[in-house]
């Protein structure tokens, strides 16, 4: 992960030195040679992230891409946005929130996540902080050779995470722990566990944190089954389009059925394997880097077009 970050920041620092006009002239060329099926897929995804349909007027507080503040050390949010915005004129304006968010917004705004509610049309999703959230790991261990248990590791600052850990910390069929270093020696604390070690378990629990669950993406590309309750927030991963008990095993809102679900899927291996196949197929669509870039560009173009720019 450390090496990926160094490469990520080094590449973007270099690109920031290039005149933006170079990228603006390349925009149309990026969309050449797409067939109708590819175009339909890209448009459908872009419209999922950008639900805006009516023209709107930006308020006076809107920012310009060319004047976007770095606020000290440039963040992954900043560089992920610049990777796309450098293909557009630097004078174009927009509203943005570059941090964790799970509330609705009053104005059309570019952000990483939005709540899964009917009133989220102003929340326009971009693929932000992807070095953290789209960290896929190759899983070479087959499902049948994994431990007949569920696992969860994560810092637990939210009440639902605290309650989950308190309930299942001593479970004989679930290895559950809060990794917050400030809670060392307390009931519920367990040390950090790497992704590769978590992949030794047949079932991995995904819990939303400040917004979406960071581990959901790599779980769904693994040979383990994702256990989670119905998501409340969605990101570029389109969590709102996931189908319960098809892409993941649905848990009750209070997590009371976790052990029953573990026992069920230990016995019904065929159903567990079907969920893994469906999850893998879903997650693989995010691996095409060129296509992901084209979708991002259309999301931003639609925003600028509807704002009359």
C-alpha cells in the first residue's frame, strides 16, 4: 500500500506540471472507437452517478478547478478530482465536498458518497480517494479450504460497530475485533489483521463506518462471502445496486442473525459459491481503468453542461 501511495502522488505531482490545454485537446480522442454497447454501458453508469436532469445555476460560493485550494498537503481527493478535471477548462465552476459524507446536499455537489435516499439527486458521485477504497487483492485460496468462521477487523467509533463487536467478540464461530489502539486491554479489542489473513476465513463482515465500508470492494473480488446489512450510503461502487443474498449475505439491521447465517452457509456451500461468483462478476466491472476514466469524464461533463457552462 505504501508503494502504491508513493507512485500515486509522484505521478500526479508530475501531471500537475503539464499545461491543462494538453489534456483538454485529448478529451474527444479518448472516446473514439467505442461501439454502441460500450457507449450504452458508459452512459448508464455516468447517469447513475449524476442523476441531475434539470439545468441549475451555481451559487456564488462555487469553486473553480484552476483555483482549487490545496489546503496544505494535497489529498488523494484533490488528485483524483484533478485527474478528471484537467480535461476541462480551468475556469469551470462547481460545488464540492472532499471528505466523508452521508448526508444530502442542497446544491448540486461533487462528492465521494451519498445517502441511499430518494432525495439524493444533488449528490453527484465521483471516484474519489480510490487508492484507499479501490484496493483489490488477489485471493488465491479456494473457498473450501478456508476457515468455517466469519471475521471482522476495524476501528469502531460508530455505535453500530461498537454494538456489533460487543455482541460477537466472544463468539466461537466469529473472529471479531475492534482495532482502535486506544482500546488496547479493553473488552472487544483485537490487533490489526491484514487483508491476506482475513482472506483465510470463509465469511468476512463488512460494516459501514463514517460513510461506506472500505473493505467491501476487496471482499467482493475474493473467494470469501461478504456478510453485511443493507447499505445506507453509496459510492462509486454503486452499493445501492447490490442485491441482497445474490451479491452478499444480508444481515438483520441489529446483526442478530450473524451466527445463524454462518452455520447456514457452512452447510450450503453451493449457495455460498453462487454468491461469490455473482460478487466477483460485479466487482470486475471496476477493473477496466480506461472505461472508468471515460465514465468519470461523462459525469463531470454532464454537471458542467447542466450548470450552463
